[in-house]
C-alpha cells in the first residue's frame, strides 16, 4: 500500500491505474523529462490549459523513483520547456 497525502493509502493497482492514458480521472498527459546542471529532474506534463489538476500519483512516482525533494506542480509556458529541452 502506498501512503497518499489525503489520509488513506492507495492500493498498488489503484495507483498504477492513474497512469492509464484512457483513465477518465487523469487530468494530464506525459510530455517530457529534462535535467538541469544542478542535478534536478523536471517532469513535464500537459494539463490541457487547466490551472489545477490531480497530480499526487506523479509526485509519488518521483519519490518512488528516488526523488529526495518534490515540488510543484508549477504552470509554465511551453517556451520554458523549449529552452530546458536544449
């Protein structure tokens, strides 16, 4: 069981379902991953212009992949991604 931030745990299957592209509950789509010279990893997703979207599953993915500090989401213009992707 993965501990969620809303007071109850997620079953593994429930958590994995949130990454299904056909899920009606997912408010984002994978876009890219970039790395900075400081060693930071930035996960880019498309929220289709929504200023708020569910992302706890993404945050826990970053932690389970070894992230030591996770922040965001931060809404940025695609031009920021273009400069980071170079």
